């Protein structure tokens, strides 16, 4: 029997994505044009998961409630295949759903993700593992199944599209796998059409069905695509954006250019907001604010400067300022160029000897872990500047 999709006339993918974008714009106010492009491409990619080796997570985040996150997720829900609102679903339920409940792989939608990865995140480590593992194809998670001594190890596949919405931020491992849309409350001059489920849901479903039909037509062409990445987009950001750029290239029109511009815009924004781990933040603050133009500094002076920094965590780490012991422990996690743990050394000052840190010992860690430095010069290599 002939597959109807193979005999149907080719669909205009660019025009279809234009309609999907217009549907979002009726009900969502995103912070920048790049966000509309990314969200539309993500909607389309959910219909083409089997064409890719990885699937980016889509994250609507904001600092305050009432910023349109849930509405954005609600519109996405009408456009993706087999949406599953995982309000309080357990990790075990999600494993089984993705592995083929009713033979259909769901698109997982988490609202209020901050309640899952907030202060009690340790209680949800399995959910974190599910979201992380499902980012890449052929990364099953193994669980024991059965009762008592009659248990067997079973592989559960977790590769599926996931979109989340919540306050604040996400765990580093999930954030790095995500397209981040930082939502904000609408200004008085920003208006949207009131969303009525009974009326507008059907419109979204109609677009969803057309996306599914279009995906059937282009899946073989997209399967082997290797889209060109914009300059500077490598490693994890390239993994995140590869499926979206492949879809943009497949539809043509203005979408390839718009997609690459959106990629650069959103990746740059995520890097600006990403301070990295607390250890990387410490190294970066030492490089950019504390040991500028000097080659060594006593520990007491380092602590004074760190704890005085505005918009830095050092003056209040779990209710206490950073002290000598914690500074030593944190820096010892990183190595010098000679592959020795970074440690304090003697610094001779006028009439005394104090413990402190040398730029030479920190330089290798700065080069390996910190983001690119600002326009101001790096602290000097040893022997090139005055000491303090």
C-alpha cells in the first residue's frame, strides 16, 4: 500500500513555520526576536527526534511570577506530538512513558520546574538524571525491576523532547543542554490576545498536525544533515543548536539566516548569565578583580577584596563570609601548571612573612576553566610586575 505522505505534494516548510511563529506571537511576548525563532524551531524538532543524535531542552525562566512562562509552555503543548504535562510525575513513570506506553513517545512538559530543582533538589536526583540522560540518543538508564530477590536489570530509554518553565535558574547540567528563554513581565505597551483553550487549542492542534505531515516529508533529508555552525559556536552549544539549524536549512527562505542569528544571540546571552560553578566563579573573580596587575597577594588581602565585591557570593556563603580554610579547600581542587594542587605559599613583606597565592600558580587554571577575560589585561606572568 502506498504511503499517503510519499504521494502528497511537497509542503512549504518556511510558510508553515511562519504560521507557527504567528500563532506564538498572538499569545506570547518573548524578550527578543531570537526567542521566537528558537521556540518555533524547537516545536518543529519535536516532530523529528529520530533524525537527530540529541535533543535540546527548552527552558522558559524568569526571576518573578507572572512573566508568561506557563502560557508559553501551554502554547508549545498544542504544537508538539504527544504532550505529557509532568506536574508531579515520578522518574519511574517518565522512564516507562518514554520507553513506550501505548507505543507513543511523549514530549515532556515540566511547569514550575523550580519546585523540583529548588532547595530540596537532592530528593529529585532521579528526575535530574532522566532529563540529562534523555538529551542524547542511545543513553538508556538502567533500573532494577521485580520484587525481592527476583529482580532483573532493565534498560529504560529516556531520549525525548523536554520543555520546562520555572523561576530562577536550572542545575548546570540541564542548563548547558538547553535553549534558555529568559522571560519577563509584559510592559504596559505589550499586549497579547487572550488565550481561550476551547477556541485556540484546536488551532494549535491543526498546526501540530501539519508539522507532523511536513516532518514525514523531510525526515530523510534532515537525517543526514550537518548544518554549518556560526563562528564561535562549538562543543555543547553546537550540540544544542544542531537540530534547530538543520530544520532551518531544510525549510529555507529567511529561516537559515534567522536561525543562525538567533543561535549567536541566545548562546551569547546564556554565557553572559552563566557564572559557572562556584569554583570557576572564584577563579574568575581572582583573575578579573583581585589579582589584577600583581603577581602575588597575601591571603588576608585576597579575602578582603573578595568579600567586598558587589554582586558576588563571597560575603555570604551559607550565612558566613569566605574564610582562609574554605578558600584553601576550593583552590586545592585545581592544579598548577606543574600538576600540583594550588596552595598558599610564603610571601615576604616588609618585616614579616605571610601566606598567600601567586599568579603563576593560578594561571593554568585561569586558562583552562575561566571564560574569556574582559578587555582589561590579564594578571601578569611572574616577574613582570610589582608585588604587593
